C-alpha cells in the first residue's frame, strides 16, 4: 500500500501534468481562443493559496505540486494574453 506521502506525490504529479497537454497545444498552435481567461485567473489565485497553505502546514507535497502547477498555469496565462 502507498504511504500518505507517496499517495500525495502521485496525486500531485498527476494533477500537475494534466495541464501540460494544454500548455503544449497552446504553444504549438499559438491559439488560446478556447481558454477562459477568468477561469485561469481564479485558478491561479487558488493554486497560490494552496502554496501558502502548504507552507502553513509544512507539507512538501502540497507546496511542490502547487508550485509546479502555478508555473504551468502562468505559462498558459502568458500565452493567453500574448495570443488571445
């Protein structure tokens, strides 16, 4: 069985990489017309708050997964602003 820490890393990894196909597609096609700007702004705020929460509870899993997710989401937001 997985330990809670291992399970958290696997869950964080999977939810984080789920944004990669969108980032790659937007980068290659230079099209972000189907990406909702308000959704990404709210999402980025939520992920930022998760990072703060991770620091508050001293959880490496929460911090790492959300920092990487934030970076990918900010890249998609950059593409949305640049190509939108």
